[in-house]
């Protein structure tokens, strides 16, 4: 029988639909700085300040070079007799093959390069019984926007969120996916695209088959594009009427000195985006860009590898690397000190927002990243003891080292409060920073280290943690040594180093103070 790749995946998806009972395809985009994923979906860490595990925050995602030899690696040389694409026999496509294998003994991590250049990372863990998580990252995400036109990735996210992209799958598979919960997420990230899903392990073949169908036979729904104006009307109508809208747009752009990749594009530009521009934006990344797939969960490695070879191993040849796009990774923090007040028209919820932000650095310096994280814990402890009982709102303290943009990061503390409490809270934030500069106590330091190590121990029993940690580890092998050395880095840290970091970055005279007030307060 003669099969094209497209027909092969349709045929394979029919088999998968028999194995899979229920499960709706739901391709949606990450439309905010915080993940919108449900609890059954593995969160994507890129530029997501709340979901980045501690060890992952400390990894140097955008540095190159081999791992430092801190762990044992077994490597088999590529077999020159193996073709560099999925094995072709006449017109019939056969499962792919492994041309390179790496085994990390300390992490019990299996890494493979397939004959079509797809990279695969497999880690079996026993903690979430019968559950498996998959993430496939490819391309360069928003950085690939043509002519630096921010409206295209923005509208693409809305297009995906409304089900605009479908895959040419069998009718049996569509029926099987029609009556259940979310199945796949398609994320347009700052510097990569990704598919991600977490399901029962018996659905692995269905998940991978569906991913392959999107890679090889995407269908762009014109009718969704026709309805998108209503969605955009709703977004822009409320954008500056809520604190959340102002934060996502004006505040995000302010903290990046107006860079086009931050905030929302003008409404007229968003509404002018055409379907062909979305197709052009996604076509090449889906078709043949660098692809690295990580699978974590309760599974047998050899059985999992067999399914991988019979699905993603059949894809056409992918690129062996991806461009770094250095010129698009330059983002500047605004000049400091700076105070800025925004007003919102929201009269239904007359609340206010205050945030104090200090510029730091990107995530390429693991030691600095860890010290800033310890500092965030200490700041949180100090702040909770500083505030009066009558003004104790939720005040997250976050160190955010960018993984996509070079020399860009920030340390921030913020809260949503009653308008009458804004000035008092702003004063508290700045005074705590000043007091920490004057000295960190031994008790505060030890408690912060203890809390972080406890968090790491809990996270390492989760699929999400390991997906975040090993994602991209073949493109950047240093990720793995950072995982194995993470706890040691915290236990060997000195209080004096954290103190020096506080003195360097948390100067109250070098902060950005942002307030968002109801319009009536003006």
C-alpha cells in the first residue's frame, strides 16, 4: 500500500482514536503573562513568573556549550548507514530510527536524536501514577513576527484560542476527541512555540499522533477569522477599564521602555491582520523548524520510545538548530528612578494597585538568580511583619530573570488594595527594601534557604517540574548540570553574598513606582 505522510497520520490517528476514550482537541494560546492552563495541563515556563520552578529559574536557557561533565553521559555515535530522514521504502514511510543516544545516569534521563533530526527527552518518574506529560517546543515564537509587527502574534493567539487551527485527522479521531476535556495546548511563547498536554499514559500515542497531524496537515479556519473582530472588540473595549488590562498593556510596555514585543498592539493594527499573515507566521515553524520533545511520567522508557518512533519519528526532516535572533533579544528597562500613575475607568470595583520594581538581570547567571530568589523570600518575611493587621493584602514578591531577553529582569513587589491604602503600602515596600539593605539576619537567611529547598523537594515529585527542567536540554546541555547542582548551590550560598545582592539591586532611590487608581481618584 502506498501512503503519503499526511495519509499515514490520518491512518495512525484512527488507531489512536480506538485507544483513546474521549478528549477534545483544544488549541489555545497563552494570552497573558501568567499561564491560563487548567490543572490537567502542564504549564509552560517561558516568561511565566509564577510557574518557573526554582531550579529552572536558575538555568541558563540561552547559553551554548556542552555540559560541564558533572554527570556521567553515555553516548552512542550516529550510525552512518541510517538515512537522515524517516526510513523510506518506496513510497511507504516506516518508523524513524535513533541515530544518537545519551543517558544521564544521575538524572535517569534518556535523550535521543532521531533520523529526522527530532530531539527526544524521556524521564520516567513514579510519583503521578498512570499520568504522562508531553511538551514539544519548536521555532522562535513571537520573535518570528514578520517586520516586527506585534499585531500578528497577538492576533494569532486569539485565533488559536478560538479554535482557528485544526488538523487533518480521521473522522474517528475527531469523534473520539469531541466529548471530553482539553487535550492539547498550542502556546505562542516569547521565543518558542509549543504543544503541551498531560493525560493518562495510555493516550500517549493519541497525543503524539495529533501533534504530528498539526505539524503535517494544519487547517486554518477562515470562519474563525471572520468572527475574530467581535473578540477583539471585547478585548479592547475593556482593556483600560480594569487594573488587569492596564497591567498587561501599559505597565508591561513601560517596564520594557515601549518595546514592540510588550503590551498590546494598536486596535486598528490588530483588526487589519489577515488569515494569510497568520498562516505565514505559523507555516515554517510547524513544517520543519527545530523540534525538541520532552515526555515525563509513569511509563516504560522502551515502550515509550517505540511509540515515539512510530509517530514523531515519521515526521519529515526537521532543522538541526534554530536562529538565536540576538538583535530581537535587546530590551531596556526604563530610566530610574521613575514614578508613574495610571487611571482606570472601572467603577464597579473601585480598587487600586501599587507596584515597586527594581531592574536586575536575565537568567544567564544561575548564582545571581538564586541569590535574588533567596532575597525575595526574605523580603516577603520582612514585609509580613512590617504591615499593620489592617493592611495585610496579598503581596507577591517576585524575582523575574528573563529567559528570552538579554540583560533584562526585575525584582518586584505589588498588591491590589483599597485606594486609600496605596500610599501607605508604597511607603512600606520602599522602607522594607531600605531595611534589608541595612542588614539581613541569620534567622531570615536560614528560613529562606529552608523554604526553597523544601519547595524543590516537593516540585521534584511533579511531572510539571521535570517538563520545565529538561525542556530544551539538548539545545542547551548545561540545563542538566544545573538541575543536579541546584540544592548544593543553595546550601553553599553565603548570607554575605545575599546581602551584597540586596545592596546592589534594592536601592529605594533606583526603583520604578507604579500606581493604578480608579478614575474618580484623579
